C-alpha cells in the first residue's frame, strides 16, 4: 500500500525510544489530534499540543533509529528466505 511505510527496529539496540510501549497519534481532518502511549502520561489519551509534541518527538526518534524502509525490506526478505 502506498500510504504505509515499514521500518524494522534492530534488536541489537539495547535501548531505543520505543521500549516504553507503542505510540499512537491520530490526526483528524478538522485539525485536532489525540495521542496515547503506554509509557507516557500514565497511558492516558492526550490532546494538548505540548503532550502531543512529546509523542511525535519520540516517534521521530524511533524512526531515526530503525532501519530505512529499503533496508527493512531487505531484512524482511532475508529473514523470509531463512524460513
């Protein structure tokens, strides 16, 4: 699907920004947003710009630490070849 980007987080990283659980940020057509993370804000949904920015920064860090989409595809293809 063209609207999906897949990136693999290397397991060799001892610590990364995603160790505290998944992050969800939903942005709506009317410009509002809501987010949630198991490891931030006690897992409660947030909608303040400051709290959403924290989740977005953490998500950006996760993407920066992960393999690129092309590297991720190659990794998955190699792993599937081993099966």
